C-alpha cells in the first residue's frame, strides 16, 4: 500500500459499524468516501389506521371530559325536541357549542376524536374514504382542523377525525340553522324560511346536493324553466342540498341571490343561507343525513 500513488483510484472495502447506527462505509475513491444507505435512513409511512388508533400526545385530559360528554348528551336529547321554547333553545345552543368546541378541538376526547397522520399522496377526499363515519365528505375534516378545500396536506401532518354523528336542525321562529354533533349544536347560521308558513315542520333526510344549481320554478310563477345558475331570476345561489320526505317534496337548503332576505320569511318554502356559509353545510352533508325542521 505504501508504494501506491494518490492518483491511483483504489476501491478499498471497509465495513464500519458505528455505535447504535448500523451505518456502513463500503469504499472510497481517492479521498472520497462512498457510503451505503443506512438501514434506518428510510422510514415507511405509518399505517393509516393503526397510527390513528393511538391516543394523540396533544390530547389533554382535563378531568371533566366524561362529565362534559354526559352534559352534551342531555342537551342533545332536549335540543331536538319540537316544543322547546326559543329562549331555552338559544341557551342550550350556546352551551352545546362551547362543549363541542372543548371536546372536539380544544381538549379532544378520545371518545369523539381519533388522530390521523397524513401519508404521502394523501388528499382530503382520499382520507374521507378511509373513515366510513365521514361518509366521503370533507366538511368535518375542514371544520375540526381549520382547513380549506384548497389547502395542501403535508406528510406527517396530524388531523382530527370525528367519530360521532352529524345532523342539522332548523328552528323557524329563530331563523337559525344548527349544525349538530351528537344532536348538540356545533355551529349556528342565520337563515331565511318560507313565507306564510310554507316551510314544513318535519324530519327530512338529505338526498343529494349540487353546486351552481339550475332552478326549476313552480309553474304558477310563469317563469320559463330551467333557470340557469347565475341568472338574476335563479334564487338558489351557490349550492342546492335536496331534502327527502315521504309527504313533502321539492324542499331543500340552498344559497341565495338575495342576502338581504336572511332572517325573514321570504322563500317559497326552502331554507336559504348566505352563499359564503351554505358551502360549509354542503361540504358536510351526506345522503341520509337527518335534517329536522321545528317551529
């Protein structure tokens, strides 16, 4: 070896096992070391289900989660009653919003929320397909994680996944739509209802939804149909969420071309929402979702 000149390019095979790393140097060219990949250099993506089953480190047990969940159950049972006085419904709604904020976001309960770690190639839609409870809808993911549809997910990002059921309740006298988790309000929205009592009180289910909808007006209005999206005569706004019922047909929740009507009785029977808000409901509404309309 002493007789070799530096210009000669020898490949000397060395094996170096460093303490606790398992790294290998398999050779060198001149003065350049050539290293093999460490067995620990590449870590596979975590399993999407098993990773979400563990208790997230950021979950904070404040000692009151069980009592908060029990209180929410009691509020939910009372809240969906059809004969609740307005003042009591408003009071229960305020308390329920605070409870759901605690249990789903601020101090997540493992009985309500599971954690999912984003993998390479994940999208919001792809994640909804991994959790049956999300019903293929992104709305709960967006709301619970402060995301927008346009946001790009990053590998290793932690997301909250809700385990419970979502539903809607519309209180006509309060001109309010409540998005409910476990029958207790999570968020509220101001709405328009039908003039002259045209919005029926009943329990509906969602049967479909359409962005930028066309409108087929009743024949007695004398308007040629269909009326395309964007036409000033089309009152449906940005979204149509159809409601299904055995005896009531043609009703839905939709946006509006008349935001000044919000908080009044002005529609033909449907529930109108502001265009910037109806998209939030459309993102979470799934076929079969319960929609209760009460006086």
